[in-house]
């Protein structure tokens, strides 16, 4: 993977950050803003540079941290989706032919279309399920496009990519409250305290992709797990917009999110409810830690010094 920065100025990360590899901090000519990390930042290799000139580490940082094993399968979700109470989408006559679906989450109702592209949500869905009618496990062997507002708990998995085509939000209003936890270098540290019990898991066997919708900013609530990477569609040519998440982001490889003045400004907020080991999406495959890290990725290269 090419050596490109992970974070630029105006990126703000609330909550813990971990990488099994290294973190590369970029800068843009003429822009004196730097990324701000409100929580502890740990890296298995190195934070580059870690002298405070290109980032504010309000919660501290550590190089040479222990690795965290990232889940490598969704066995429980897939098995649960294949039960009579689950929702599993494949071609029974051709199991090797991936099945793509489009999902619109509408409160406690889930509308699903067989489709390889985004669908007009005013059209009649192929399937409609109330959450009380099934076990909350949905899996498709192909790509899954998804959007909507969730009132309840749901786990969605894809054998291909998960493509987020519009906002995904929790119905709780507000979904979290901001708590101040001190002042460091003149900046107020913050964390988000969860409100309500809505909880979404999005799991991709490949990538989780934020679709290119021009000038649209994205809000995404949920636990995101990509066995490859989280990435922005057209990251190096799309209009610079904001990706504001609340939950947890876990990816095996670092994805392409931003390229200087193109892509996504990263605003990642950690869902503190996930610190409780008993509070998690029902079919999340788990990690070796007792709490979720906001970001976890593995780098196959050692970043060279700047």
C-alpha cells in the first residue's frame, strides 16, 4: 500500500485509537490546523511524527504497543441469518453467484430489495421485516447497500462490500451527550456518553465504502468492521466533505479516506457504551480485548521516517 497520510488538519477523533502498524500524520501547505485526538493513541510500530507538530494528543500516545487480533470471520452472524428466524440472501441454485441487496432501515422496520445499485426508497420493497419478527441477523453473499434510521438492534453482514449510500442514524434523540473531561494544551477533552439502546453492527468480508454523493456530509452510527478496509469512494477526487461517526471502526487494512483537499474529513466519535463488555451487537465476532477500539488496522509495511 502506498505511503499516504492517515490524518490531516481538521480531523478530530474522540475515544481510543489503536493500530497494529503505524500512524502517518499529514499536513497541507498553507493550512496550520492539525488532527486532534481526544483519547489515548497506541501504535504497534510508530506515530510519524510524534513530536506534537502535526497533531494534538490530548489523551497521550504510545509507540510499540501490543497487537490486537482482528476477527477474521462472521460465523455466528452467518449461521444465525440462516436460521428460520434470520434473513440470508444467496442464490440457492448457484451458491457461487453473490447476491446483492439494498437495505433501508426505517425505525423498527427493515425494507430490502434484490438490487446491485441504490434503490428509490419510495418504491415497494421485495421484503419488509419488523424487528420483532426475526432475530436481527441479516447476511447477503454479495454487496450490501444500506441507509436509514434504526430503532432497536440489528446486525448486517456482506460477503462483498457494504456501501453506505446515505446517513445511518440511531432513532434515540439525541443519541449521545458530550462530556468534558479536562483541558490539555488549551483544548477541552471530550467524550460521548450514549443515550438509548439502539445498536447496529455492519460487517463486511471485504470493504466498507462511503459512497460519493458530491457535497453531502455523512453521519454513520454503529459498529463498523471491515475484514479489508474502510474507504471513501473516489477519495482523491471527490469533494471534501465530513464523515461523522459514532460507535466503533475496526478494519484489517488502512483504507483510503482522504487525500489533502479531497475525500472525507474524519470526525470519529467513540460510543462509550461499548466499554461495557455485555453491551455489544448481538453477532459481533469479538476481539481479544474487553472493550472496542475506535480504530484498529494492520499495516503490511513499516512507514519510513519523514
